[in-house]
């Protein structure tokens, strides 16, 4: 039987995470020199719709992915029993409970096989209806190319959801560096294939084919990394027939995390979905490209946090509040520093870079970019605090997230439809709602807890 893991994240993990994050989230940015020169603005706008629909379908995970990851970390930290809320204090072993691990893995496979089927059904039906309702209004490009790309996109995203549990296994075990290395490999393949096919004139199909190859490579290597021969032999010997008990234990907090994710989606993604009903695809393309760039900046700004998430969870098992507080302080410092530095570069050099590339699509104005960056900073600040709170296996913020999401959608319609604010309304609505409560509430709760126990 394997010994429990000592999850210790180091500088190499963080460095590899930076590289992987830039390639994973920023691969779209790296493709922009080719997309913007080879594709019309309308196609860029359609791609933004593809991504928004995919983000919505990914919500079907409903919080189970982070919950599975967190509980896998508990198991590899020696916890002998999983709890619905909080962390078991009954018994922390020097060895991994292989039977508990086997049941959890089987529960993940059972869950994602069903979720992927639901995802495919929704993509083909509701997703197709929404996409073609939008492009029927003003799209003048190659409709057949969009249809083929969309069909492939549905299949690729369904398979990605079906195999999501591989990420939970690797990250839960603290294999941050290996996980990020294979992301780099898969994203390089994605970029090479996409660029080659774009030059061959395949348009949106090029990007989808690149995604398919990237996902396939990532899942195959993940399997080889995690399932060592010794682990496979041990898992074959355990009885996992009552695996559904794991689903029962994990479900309550997963639902809360899922509701939080839905709220976050409504806050962060509803702008494009609602805005696409009122503004042109050309305007939507400018908004989409600006948001994608700021999302890359935000992802780089939270790399340190995402790298140390497994260790923070492990430290919760050990109840090491001092170490958790030190990690949190570094997370916030790097968040602020990264957004300021990258934001200055974006504002001063973004338009120049696009002009150099002879782009058919441009960024939004500087004042809009500054506001988006400020809203992003506040959003990520409270998201990090929420993640530290979640490491205790507690989810106090799900109600606030849902209320904020609903309020954002309502405010979007008011600002865009009633006051005709266009892109300004798309930017302001989520910012106004979040600063009213969530932006300050969860950092305050976490700081109060950490200070009271140190």
C-alpha cells in the first residue's frame, strides 16, 4: 500500500504553471496574429459565441470537479473518511486508503459519463438554436464552414467533459508540475495544427481541429502519468461496488460550488450572450478580443494561487493556519502586481501590436480597458479568498453568487436595452453588482479568520 503524500509545491511547479497558463489561456492570443489577418471580424465574433456557449455547458460539472480534486487531496493526505462538510478528524493515516481512492475514482467516471451525455444533447439542441439565431441576423460569411466547425466543436467539448476527472486526479495528488508540462505539450500541438490549417483556408474549422488534437494528447499523457503500474495493481484488488456513497457525500458541497459557478458565469459571461442580441458582430469581436486578453492577464495573475491550491488543502488537514496565511499574502501581492504591470503594457502597446499585425479587429478604448482591468482585479481578489475558504470544505458564498448573477443579467438588460449603453453597459453591469457585496465580503471573512487563529 502506498504511503500518504506530502504535498509540497515549489518554485518549479509555479514556473511550469506560469508557462502552461500562458499557453493554455493565451493560446488564443498567440493565434490572434493569424486569426486576425486571415479571418474576417464576423468570424472572430462567431468564435466568441462558440466559447461563451462552451463556458455555459461546462457549468454542467456543477462544482464536482473542484470537489473531487479537493477530496482526492484529502485521500492522498491520509484522510480515512470523507465528510459532507469540513474535514474528518477521526483518523489521518500514514498510508493511502486505496479502497476509498478506488471508490472515488469510480464515482468520478460514473458522474462524468452522464454529464457528458447531457452536455452533448444541450450543445446540439439549445446551443445550435442560439448560435444560428444570432448568425442568421447579420452573418455574411461561409455558413457551411460554421456548421462543420460547430459540429466538431460539440464533439470535442463533450469528450473533454467526459475525461475531466483526469485533471482532478493529477491536481489532487499534487502533480502540478507534470500536469502543467502536459498542458504545454498539448497547447503547442494546438497552436501548430491551428496555424497550419488556418493558412490552408479552413477558418474556424482549423481552431476546432487543433482543440481536438490538444485534448486527445492531454488525456492520453494524463492517464500514463497518474496510473502507475503499482497503483493499477492495487486498485484492481479493492471492492468499489458502493461507490455511489462517495457521490452522496460530495454532492451537497458540489451543488453549492455549482451554484456559485452558475452565478459566476452569469456575472462574467452573460455580457457577451446578452450583448450579442443588441450589438453588431464587429463590435462584439472588439469586446471579445479585449476580454480574452484581460483574461490571460487575470490567469497569469492567479498562477501562484492555482499552483498552491493542493498544498493549501493539505495544510487544512494539518490545520497549519500560519502557512496558509503566508501563501495568501503572496497570492494577493502577485495578483495586484501582475495586473498593474500587464495592464500598463496592454494599454500602451495593445493597439500598436494590432496595427503591426494589420488586424481587422481592434481593442476597445483605453478607458474601457482600464475599467475592465479594475473589475477583473476585484473579481480575482474575492475569488482567491473564496478558494481559501473552500479549502475547509465549506461553501458559504453560493447564495451570494447566485443573487449576484441574477442581478447582473437584469442590470445588463437595463443598461443595454433601456439606456442604450452598448459595450459600456456590458462592462459596467458585472462591476457594479460585484462591488456591492462579493468584492469585499469574502476577503473580509478570510482575513478575519486567518488573523483570529494566528
